[in-house]
C-alpha cells in the first residue's frame, strides 16, 4: 500500500469518527432518556471527535505524498 493510499484510509477513518460523533450526540440529546446512557453516548462522541481532529491534523500537516 502506498503512503498516499494509507493517508486516504486514515482520513476516511477520521470522517467515520465524525459521523459517529454527530449521530451519538443526536441520540444522547434527543432520544436517550436514561442519564447514564446519555453520558456514555456523549462521552464516546466527544472522544471520537477529539481523535478525528488529531487524525486530520496529522493528515494535513504531514504534507503531500510523492505520487
């Protein structure tokens, strides 16, 4: 696997993390009634969003790949 293809998959993983975060926050705020479930979903969402941000920073600042 080339470095460019690896960076593409890493960036797609980050986007999936962001999608899961948005979905989890929506569920925790509007659908979940139990306080513990709401907290767990919100915690997972924020952790995934922070990980997605770190991954995107890595992808952007690592620069272009040759070929």
